[in-house]
């Protein structure tokens, strides 16, 4: 990152500090404002989707699961509304992962670590847990006092603590419960869960997710973001001088002093900043840092310090956004008396957008045009070829027909390539010689053993490509695969 | 070694562990407490594990743990379950006729799956994992069958074997014409060239076709039939085709005629259950070699 700030104003990283620091408990204060509202909204949206999506129904016809989003592990299917994916189509997930990764890069190059501050599950649940804590134990000051007090525990305090942990566990339990619903028909599983009929695995997973939610959101909190998550390390390499980051505009803030003192100094015509050193920005920070020290790895860009400071600025009648989404370039420019410039469209963001559009486009295209009939061919390896008593050569293949549609199909198989080749499918006495037909039931695969026989004459090559065409004789839909016909 | 509490690093002011390598000392930076606690917990856990589960080997047995749990018993239960699930299907397989199995794609798939694993366990040592055979061990993928290649014939061969000692086994022997003094060496060479000629292979210079025919008629026709077409009743191979179990070069043929051949295939009846033998027959037939 381009550090345009005067180095003297920024504290140096303490390289001689201890490698491990005992956790300092953070007591973030509640605040209100634009970013807090955005965070509430996104939290409601994310949790709403997560908790209720398994209950959304989707009619796929008889025999098919009617759950809109379902990961059907026993049958190796993934259902997402109108999309049904087979194991052979894992590349869609690869594509999705690429899009997700690049979208993260794009967000980062536009607004820094905003994923962390607004959308990351760790942030969302931690925020929810803090809300519960605040509701029961009170705001920052009260919580600090209660934790410090060495009085013998009063009944009131004990009941508070019990209530808090019960609600936390309840949220964790619901989180684990929602998780398993993605792998099973939700209403059925809920019924089974309450009547203790559900598979053991479901209870185990609910247990695991209850525990992780409770521990990560209740205890680990910002420690996850600073010590466990790899993203802060990566994002430092992805950001540039144009990326907006939550920034303390020290061009407005020096020197920091109380409201009264500032007024006096201003009256004397002295240089004085807007920051009144009230520490509100520090009090609300969920990672417990002082953003006025400049960009820091711990900052998750949640914007709460912006809200806190804006409230202070409004009260003392100074312009808002002493802390705001900004970058070092602009601080520099303002110090030089130039107008700030913001650049969202730049090479970096354009290339990220282009990659997202390209990968997304390819995925949509292949999804829209993908065929519901498919054929895979595997050549026998042992032996690769057999010489028959009349001297001709035979190769054997395992042919797998995939019928991904919702209806049974009659499929005809042709093979072409070697001269004068005949084909035979084990178990099928062909009515039409050399064009065996077979019924493949809906949403299933059939595996066949297919023999191709050809004489040596006319096929002098050691290896000849052989093309397999499978045709739905009702609809005319065709799929093909190519392999080789080899001589011994 | 110095007492590490008194050994203070002059730069950082911290105590060292007292370990020194090439003048470099190690600072005493203790592990985080949570880490140490987890470590102790794993030790406590492992002790509990020894007590609850079978763990320590004794001289002739082992400690069985508190609940007598054993993975072996677990496997037995799993296997029994599997048998229960598979049982019905294998019964269906056992009940169906060989021809019906091949016509029913579901039964065929089951028979092939079952046959394939059993083949791998029992037949692969001789016939190869894919049934490609080797010298003296027939290739089961081709269309040449010593004892017949129909479903029933294949099943019979698997059940009773060839020269296996089983009461119903295939019998038949290639005589040792040289060793037993029936043919003289030069007659054997002529006979070898005669059978090469039968399947269109070149013969050596000076080979007398008429003499060959006479030797063949007098000695070989009884088993290999008129014209050398072979006889599956006696396991006598067809000598006019392109497939040779022991090889078709002159030297190998001379050896075959001189020493005789008598490959053995064990009988599988009694070693494999009837449904499995059926599955095997279907599998072998579907390799491509069936007739
Ligand atoms: S410094 Fe501000 S934006 Fe960063 S984590 Fe703290 S409150 Fe959020
Ligand atoms: S909240 Fe604003 S005024 Fe208060 S200390 Fe932070 S930056 Fe300064």
C-alpha cells in the first residue's frame, strides 16, 4: 500500500512485542447510524436466507425431491431451484468458486475488507451474539463493571449469565439444525428430529455446529478475524491505493483536543483538528482497535466507528465523516489543497468484473444448453484388444448412458470409425443389427458392455478413432463420445 | 548448561532456555496456556481411552476395555447386514436361468459385478485380472473355447474344472508322441508343419505335405477331428484358427507334439456357492468370449 502519511504520525509496529498476547476482552459499545443500519439489514437478510431456505418448496414432479435447495448425498445430486446437478458436473461448483473468489477480490479493490465487516458468517453471528449480550447485560460500561465486580455472585447476575448462554446455545442449535436441513427433506427431517427418529449423523452435525457457533461467535469473536482467518493476509496483497478503506482523516484531525480547548485555540487562530479525543470510535470497535492509528490488519471495515464519530461530529457541530471510507491518496491530496478523487473504474476492477462476467457467462451458457442425455465410454485395458479365431480384432468398452431427464428414454447406440465394424451389446439381442437399443429409466444411468469387432483388412492402423453416438429415438436428442479401436 | 532462570538475554532482557547452538541461544518463550492445557487434556483422554477400549496387548490376549467393545464384532455385524441386503438379490440370481440373467439388464449388472470380484479373487492368478490369459491359460475374451463357449458349457467348466480330479470333470489328454516313442523326431517336425499349414502359416523348406497328411490322419484325427477342427468334448483345440494356446511357432509345436499337453483347471463346485458360480459363468460369457 502507498503510505502517503507522514511516518512520524503513525506508530511503528512493535516487532519486539510478544508473539502471543492473552486475549483482551473487547466490550464494543452500541451505536447507531447509516452503517449500523446496513449491518442490521444484511444480518436479517443473510440469516433469513440461511435459516429458512430449506423450507422453500420446488415442484419437480413425481418421485423427485420437492425441496428448492437440496444436497442429496446418497443419490449424488444437487438441486438448486430449477437446476439439478450430477456428480459429472462438479465443474459448475468450480466455476462458482472462481466467481466467488474473484467477487471477493472485486469487493476488496472497491471497498477493502467489506466482506469481513458485513457479510462474513463470523461477523454476522458475532454481531448477533453481541446484540443478545447487550440486551441482557447492558451496554459497554455495564458489562465492564459487571465483569470487574468482585462481589459474590448475586442471583440476579447468575440468572443473567445463564439466560445469555442459553440464548447463545439456542441460536447455535438452530444454526446446526438449519445446516442439516440442506441435506434432507426439511419438513420430514424436522419431524424426525423432534421424535428422535432422525439418523444419528444429523444429531452429531447439529451438535458440532451448535458447539462451533457458540464458541466462535460467543468466545473467539475478533480473534478468529485476526488470528485464524487467512483473508486479512491475502487482502493486504490485493488492495491498492485506490481501494476505499475505513480511514481516519487525520488531515482534519490534528491536533486532537477537547471541545472547549479547541474553541479557545481556534479563537486564537491556531491550527486545531476536529477530533475531540472522545474515544467513541474505539469504544464501538468490535476488534478493539483505534482506527486513528491508521490502517490496521485487525480492522474488518465494519464502519461502526464512522457511525460513532458522525454522531459526535453532529453533536459538536462539525462536518461529518472525520472517519469515512477513503484512501490515502485523497488524504494526501487534501493536505495539498486538491479535491479528492474517487476511482472505482480502473484496470483492476474492470479486469475482475470481466473475469466474473466471462466465467458467469460460460456457466449460464453451458447450463442453458447442457444436454440431458450423455454418454461416457471407457476402453477395456486388460486386454486392450483380442484376436478372434478368424483373425479379426475385437475391442471391448464400458459404455455408460446418462439420462438426466425426468422421463424414460429409448436409446439407440451406433458406433462408427473402423471399416466394416460390427457392434454388440452384451445382454441385448439386437432387433436392428448394429444398432442396439435400450431403455434408460429417468434420472439414472445404465452401464453396458459393448464389443466392437473389425477385420484387419481395411484397418491397417494400429489405432483408429471410434465414435459412439447415442440417440433418443423418441426426441432425436443425440450425444457422442469418442475412443480408440486398437490392434493387439 | 547454565541455569536458564539466571541466563538473561542481553538484547531482549528475557530469560533463555539455556540451550545454545553455535553461540545462538534460544529465548524462553513459553507456549500459550490454552495449548498446554489442550496437550494435557489429550494425555488424560488417551488414558481414558486405554481403559474404555481394547488397547494393551498381553502375552496371549489383550485388555478388552470396559465394555468389551471390539471392531471385529462390528465388522461381523456389518457383514451380516450386507448379506441381508444382498441376500434377496443373490437368491433372485440363483433362481433365474443363465439365459434369463443375460436378458435382464439388472440381473446381468448384478452378475457381472459379483462375477468380477469373485473372478479377481479366484481366477485372476491364472487367467489374468481381465481374463486375457497367458501361455497355457486360455484368453477368456476371445471366441476360441477348448471345452465349449456357450453359457451352459462355461458354467460346467467352472463347476467341475478340467482334469481336476472331480468326478464330473472334463477329461482328455494330448499324448506325448515323442516321449512315448509313437512318432519319430522327423515325423514330429512334419506334423508340426502340417498343423501350421492348416491355419495358413508358412511351412519350412522341404516339407512334404502328403506325408504330413498321412501322419495327421493316423495319429491326430481321433481327437482333433477331420481337417483339425477340434473337439470340445475332449478339449481338443481347433488347429485351423488363428488362436494358439501354447504358441504356433514350429519349436513350440514340436514341443507340444513331443511332450503332450494337459492343462488343469480346478473345479469350483463346493468352493463357491451355486449362485456365485452362476454369476461367474455370466461374467465370463459377457467378457466377450461367449458363443
Ligand atoms: S476500526 Fe472501525 S471499521 Fe475497523 S473494525 Fe473497528 S469499528 Fe469497524
Ligand atoms: S469518535 Fe471521532 S472525535 Fe471521537 S475520538 Fe474517534 S475520531 Fe475522534
